[in-house]
C-alpha cells in the first residue's frame, strides 16, 4: 500500500495535465466518451490535491513531460484514422530552393498549417510523361502468351520474345487515335461460315448468337502479316488475355477502312471557338484585289505577294465595309489578316531583313550578349559582317565617283528591277482594283553618287510589259545587253546589284558577259559585278524607283504603256527610257560545265560570291567570296566546246509572249469604258496567247 505523500505527488502530476487540457483547444477524436471519463477522473484528483498542499516536498523535481507527438504509442486510441489515401510519386524534387524571396515566405493553409510545396527541375508536361511511362511499364508489359502445345497457330515459334517486346514498345508510343487505327489494320472481321446451332442456348434462356469472327494479325521482321491467336495478340500488346474491350471498341466504331482510307481523328478538344470571327469572306475579299507574286524566285521571297502602290489597306477595308456590312470586323483584324496572308505593298523602305528579324526574336539582347556556341548567333555574326563590308564598299565607290577619283572611262551604276507595277492606274475607280491588270517591268541602271554631277552618266530605264516578254533570266540579261550597247564606248564598268540569284547571279548572265567582254561589239576592258547582302540592298536604284512612283501619282491616271513610259521619262532630265521591243529580247545560252563546277577548288557556290570580274582576253571568271579581301579566285567554268568554238551569238526573239484572251477581254470589258478612245488602241492590239503563264499567280523559271 502506497504512502499518503506518493498519492499527493501523483495527484499533482495529474493536475498539471488537467491545466494543459483546459488551456489548449480541444482535439477532435473518435473516442469522445473515453476522453470525458478521463477528464472527470482528473478533476476528482485535482480536488484531492487542493485539499492539502502543505506536504509538498520543496526539493522534489518533477519528471519531464512525455512527448505527445511521438508516433510510436502503446495505445491504439492515440491514432486518428485518415480517410484519404496518400499517394507517393517517384519524381525527385529539386534540391535547390527558389531564390525568389516571395516563394521562400511561409504560406499558411486554411487550417493554419505551413504549406509545403516542392520545386522540380522538369516541367509539368515532362513529369506527366514520366508517370505515363511508369504506368505503362508496370501495367502494360508483355505478358505470357499462348501455350505451344495447345495453340494451333504456333504463335510463340513465329514471334520470339525480342520481337514481342519491340511490338509492345512501339505500340505504346502511339497516340490514342493511332492505337485505334492499329487495331483496325491488324484485325479482320467476317461472318462465320457455319454458325453454330443455338437452339439449346435459346431454350436455356440465352439470347446471344455469334454474328462475326475476328482474326488477329501481327507483323514480323520481314514486314509480313501473320495470323496469331487472340491470347497471343492481346498479351503481346500488354493486355490481359481476356480483356479485348479496347479492340472491340475500335471495331465497333463508325470508321470503315475500306470506305474511308483516311486515319481516325480524335475529336476531343477540337470544338471551334464560338466567338472567333469567320475569316473566309474577309480572305476572299483581300484576294479579290489580285496580289501578284514577287519578281524574284521563291527562295528569296517564299509565298510573298504584292499589291500595287496605288492601293492601301484603308481603301480595301472601306470597300469591304460597303460590300459586306453583315459581317462586321475591325480595321485591326483586317490589317492583321493581310499580314498573315504574307501580302505587302510595293512602297519604298517597307522591306526589312528577315535574317535580322529572326535573330532579334532569338536573342533580343543581341548588342550585349552573343553566344559563341550558338549556330543562330554565328550565322547572324557572319551576316552582320557581310552587310557591313558590302555597305562600306558601296559608299566608297559612291564617294570615289562623286569626287571624280575614278578614270573618265569608268562608271559605276546601281541595278535593280522595280517591284510590281500594274496598268492601267486609275485610283478613283474601284473596278480597277478587282480587275486583273497588265504587269509592266522597269529594269533601272542608275549611276551612284551625287546627282548634280553630270559626268556620272545617264539613268537608263529598260521598260516592257508581259505582253512582250516575261521576267525570266533571259529577259533580264536582254536588258543588260541593251544597257551595255548604250554605253559601249566605256572601258571599265562596275555594277552594284542585289543578291537575287534568279536574275542577277546566274551562269547564263556570266556566260554572256564573257562573250560580250571578248567581242567587238563593245570597247570594254573589264566588267565588274558587286553584290549587296540580302536584306540590306538599299541603293541609288531604289531612290530612282521612288521618283518613278511619285511621277505616277502626279500623273494620276496612267491608261496604257505609253503613258507609263512618259511618266518614267518625266522623273528627270537625265533619265533615258528604253522602250523594249520584241526584237530586243534574246534567248541566251548557259555555257557552264557542271563537271568543272563540281570539281573546282575551292568549290564555287553562287550564294558565296560577292564580286565577279570579267576581263578581255580571258575565258575565266574572277570572283571574290568577301568584300574585305583583294584577292580574286579564278574559275574556268565554260564547256570545252565553247572554249574551242566560242560562245554562240544569242538568238533573237520574233514572237511576243502575249497574255490570255480572258484577261484581255476582262480589261476591255470592265476598264475599257473608263478610258479615252485614244488609249483603247493599245489594249485592242495587245498580243494574245492562251498558253502563256499568268505572272500574277506564278513564277517563271
């Protein structure tokens, strides 16, 4: 029997626990009755302790209070069951904490607990992919197939385990739609030849009958489809041998491969946005203005189309609002759609370098940071150096010609083909905008330097329209020939051109220049062609084209080709207009040897050539690959036949190209009543050829 002092000490300990329970918030528990009994017992002990407090030993030390948060307990009542299942993931969290002070602050949940968040080194999409791979690896692995001694098709002998694993891995790499299509392509369904008698089953209350027989196939290493049993087919793909629900769902769909050979398309998440505007009618309205393709090849201007300068987006948008008031669109939406259709207007200074724009998107801080190991940064560095050197060389030539540092028998010109121009031009009438018109061309040879110096030479403009000839390389070379014949008394001539390989940099032009510099038709000693970098080709010819555009707007109405020639001639007193005739166009021959070009050392590529030089008395081409070097590479590219026999004289054209009769009749019918009688003669006598290619929508090679 314990002493009275021991009982008092135990009562003091229970009182301490009682006070803590009164101060703390009550903890919910599933055993409420038991807690109430314990509390009542503790209250009785507290009264017993209060009855006599004079016997407490002052030297006695209370034992340490037991830790209530210890997970291990002898009592099962201390554990509160949780109704939610805790799931464990195998993705490791990032060991580094976030450096953002906002994320390091402790966030509190609704219950007052500290919120615990994990940071990951990989994105959410990648984590989902990893979990999906783990799920496939643990659930849809290759399972044991059919028994060899029972299966009549001997599937295990035809498909070893290695092939089965490959089939399983490739199958689960497919999307849901592709898996469905896989089931359809690797099964065949037919009605049974002799259906079993089901009378006994009907009498027993069973109402099913076999209406179809499914045959399963797998493809071996040789690409042959081999019939296998159902068990082997399902277990190879990772399904249980009795779980054919996925196969039957695919076969019971409305898709019929013999009627609809197109693959299935998953329609989930493909519902159209009900708030999105229908741009079909707006696109049709924009294309009704007949935007034309560029004069250049698709490599330089892929899918780029142009509208004439007598048109703008505001005129187009106002016309759309008048014709289709039911579908209301904003001016910004209309303008954005024009930009998405890759349609531009032929105005000076609007074109920008695509390579520079791509690099700005790739590296916005291009002036401060450039990565040495980045391919895009290296390409931009090379592009930047090339156009800086080309621009410096061009400015030096312009200064030398202005200050008369060159010889008197040396002239430097800038050469360019003006962008899309269409006739007739009558901005006041909207009918003109929707009628397919006639394309005219302006190949300009403009002396560089200050324009007030008359010794620089005359501006030479070769003008023609698509009824006479097109814009193939032979047609451009014909314009070069007309210019050279006009300046045949010079000894040295230098031409600055853009980097268009289809017109200004091709072996047909180089073959003709070797023929010309060695002929008696001209007095040339050397002919030099220098090229500006793509995207940075602004030169004196662009300034002349601006004056041509200004003259056309001043004239207001340009009815026929003669009016256009007069407008170009009115740009200045030192402008010489060459109205090209059919006899001025020639069929030039490409005399280059493919064998010599492939075996040249170093290999000569047109894209890398920045300057070419042709010299009298030589059948070779001298070229540079950079404007920063003085050394020329010599290239013998002519065929042996042409070296021995010479380059033949080009054949002269005698028949005009012509336009389609449909376009001619449309111009006369729609625009003829708006023209004076004196201007209709040109359109009535315009040559017709229904076999000619439409230059508005197509390129000419």
